[in-house]
């Protein structure tokens, strides 16, 4: 819990500083081939209403049957969030009328969720890590989708999504800025993807958040919150919080009061607007679903799932720092996606960890980003990148040539060592040959050589000239030393 107030996170108002308080309800679609209470497929992008069983369509007399894989996924997630796993939980009916929910109620968990309190470590910046409390995680059904833009007179409904399992993960109101909230969602996404319990695809709506925002003067009780529904990108979550906090501060400073309400974020306008007030809020008349027994499992089942969990991001990050001597920042970047971490380890095992990290982060990630690709479609394999790192550490190629080599392999593929040999890319180790170039370059620029004695920056000019004349194959450090001696520096 964040007790100390960080002045940098406060928002300046006309009457002084304000603290923003944020709590998030994340809806994460469970990775599972079948829905929560039926055998229908969860595949994305199918023909409308092609994955709808009689249970999903809520035909009379149909009975829900719990999908044990969804239960296992929720337990794994709870374990990953260092949370209390409840061996007994209860499914309730949350009653409301919605055209894309044919049952007339959503099966959810209310009083007795499958997962209780937990916590998540969040890196807000390379030097600031906060702990965010988890209030609970429960399983519930997703609704279908109403489609209003296909016909001028009718609305259509697609029930493919209806009944798909969601995990609702509720945070405590522990977040204090839009940056913290964004970092929290990003970390949650990373954890879920490591666990394999949700793919975190926000574009498909598989991870979305209800964002609760309030403001207060430092030391005051929690203020009245507004809930911004269904925000489906990390950037929009940040923008919605910034707008909403300032809106609330403006109202209070003008002598008004915040009314608890549900709002929507409009990314095009960059504003939130009211959807319904608390007075209009539904009375969901929750009650235990009489069609489902309480959900019960044993501690030994939980232990079994726990033993099979993969290494999670925090542990991996700590291990990368210790084992490969990485900075916390590099370790964080390399462990954001487990595929990236695996790639890095394949390069760094038996090689210099820091040089490997530089090549993976700067060259490879930089290039992948530029082309909108990810590690799974990288044209340069870990083995090939490792080969490049070997050639650098064996002093066979310079860093400059290594970049050319990377480019060749990116486009043409091939074995790094063979390419270097075939194209004569080896670093010039013949000191006499380099000395000759140094002598020539200095002789060609006598006035600049004179200036370089007093103007240190001038040395770079000469290093550049010599490197160029050597076709990039001289060692820059050697060149620099020779030039200093030749010109008479130091
Ligand atoms: P509800 O069931 O009405 O949605 P909860 O108490 O479960 O209410 O809270 C929902 C979310 O709102 C949680 O993530 C919680 O952290 C957050 N929250 C609660 N009070 C505040 C507040 N004053 N300011 C900001 N967020 C809050
Ligand atoms: Mg809520």
C-alpha cells in the first residue's frame, strides 16, 4: 500500500495540490477452447452466431456445467497474483436485462469469489516499484454483442461471445497517477500472458478495464469516485484518468460535488461523459445460482497447479539481474514478454550478458519495432544473433561491421562466421596497416591536426576519417590511441 504521498504525482489546482486515487476492475478473457458453462468454441472472428449452444442461447431447461479448465486458469492466475485461493466459492445470478445476454442474468461470483486478496509489484519507472493490492478475482460470463450499424431499422445480435469465461480482477484503490495505472495494466497483462491464462489482446477486447477515479486533498478520506467503463487500450486508460481527474478537481474547486456515476471515455474527443448516475444504477438482485453447486476443490489440486506454474516475470527479472549482471531496466525490458526473455537467454547463455542484452534490445527489438514485427517472426534467430556477439567478443569484427552483418543476416539469412569470411569483413588486426592509414590521414590535414592538440573534439573527426578509410574494419579504440600518439595528445 502506498502510504507516503509523492509530490510529483499531485495535480495542481486553483486551490492547491490534489491527489488522484484510482482502482481498476480488469476483465480478462480466460484462455480456454470452450466457454465457461458450455462446450461451444471461443474462437475469435467466426461467422456471427456460429458458436452458440442451447445453453448459450438460454433455451428453457438447459443447465450450465462448469468448465474445469476455466477454473484451473482462475486458480493459476490467483497463484500468479500471490493471492488467497478459496477452496469453496459460489456462482451467483446477477440479474439485468440486456439484449445480448439471453439468460436475462449473468452468472458471476459475488460474495464468495474463487480468489481473494493478493498483490502485484509494478515498475512505474526504472527506479520506482510500487505494490498494488488485489481485492479479489472472480469468474463470470461475457455477454454477446449487439450490432446497430448493419441495418437502418433493426439491431442484430451476435452471441458468439455470450458465455465466454472472464476473470474480473479488482484492484484496491492503490494507484495514484495515470502512469501508475498504465504500468499496472501492462504488468497485469505480462503476468497473464506468462501464465497463459489470458492472451492480453486488447484490440480484440480480450483485456479491458473499468477505471475508478476520485480526487482528494492530501490526508483527506477517499473522495467520491466515478467509474469509466470498458476502456480497451492502455493509452486510453491514461488519457481517461487525466481528463477525469481534472474534471473532478474543476467541479470541486467551483464549489460543486462529485456525483457517483458511470461514465464512458470518448477517445476521439479525449473526454469522459456520463452514462448513468448511481440513482439509475441497477439493483442486480444477486442470489446463488440454483443450477450450480458451490465450486469446491482441494488444496492438493491447488498445489499441483502451483508446482506446474512457469517462472513469472518478477522472478525472471531478478534472476536476469543476478545471473547476467543486467541493469534492472534492461532486465525489465527483456522480461516483458516471455518469448523475448527466452530469446535473450538463448543468446546470453554462455556469452556476455550485457553485450547480448544490448544487441537484443537495441538492434533486434529496434529493428523489429520499425517493421511492426515481434520476436516470433524475427528473421534473425537467437543462434544467428549469438554468432554475431561471438564475432564481436572474439575481436573478429568491429561493432560497426557487426551492424552491417546484422543487416545482411536480416535480409539474406546465413551463418555469421561464414558471411564474415566470405565477404572479408574481419577487423584489421594488422597494426602496421592501420598505422599507415593514420599517418596518411594526419598528413593530409596538417592544420586540423594542429587544432586537435588543443581542441579535443577534433579527434573524433580523425577517428571517423581513419575508420572510413579502413572500410570500417579498424578497431576504433586502437585507431584513437594511434591518433593521439601521432598528433601528440596527452
Ligand atoms: P463496486 O462493487 O460498486 O464496483 P468496489 O468497492 O468493488 O465497488 O470497487 C470497485 C473498484 O473501485 C475497485 O477497484 C476499488 O479499488 C475502486 N475504488 C473504490 N473506492 C474508490 C475511490 N474512492 N476512488 C477510486 N477508486 C475506488
Ligand atoms: Mg464494479
